[in-house]
C-alpha cells in the first residue's frame, strides 16, 4: 500500500525508506517535534531480520501528503546543520 486516505480524506503517503530503525525513528521524532504527524511501518521486519534493507522495502516512514514539503524542509535543515 503506497498511498491511503484517512477518514477525513487526507492522503497518507510513504515519505521515505530507511535501512535501520534508528534512522527511521530519528526522522520520525524530528518531524513530530516540528508538528508533523507521521508513523513507521515494517519495523518488525527490521527487528526480526537485521539484514533487512530498503531494497526489500525497508523501514517506511509515512505522513500526510500535505506535509511533504514541510517535512523536506525540516529534514534538509537538520542535515545541513550537521547534527
């Protein structure tokens, strides 16, 4: 399921894929601290299969389509700061 809608009709998209849970949660926590609702999927596969990577679907970060531009800005600013 690449895209879905919530009960209010807002489109949920897979925003990005990560090789590890820690990378995915770092992005998720940063976005949530900045007011972007998001969630992670495939986290159990990464726990059960440590070599599970993005070529097999990876750990997925989902958010509302309306938040994609703001998420791009937040994560880009974070990367540029070198943290």
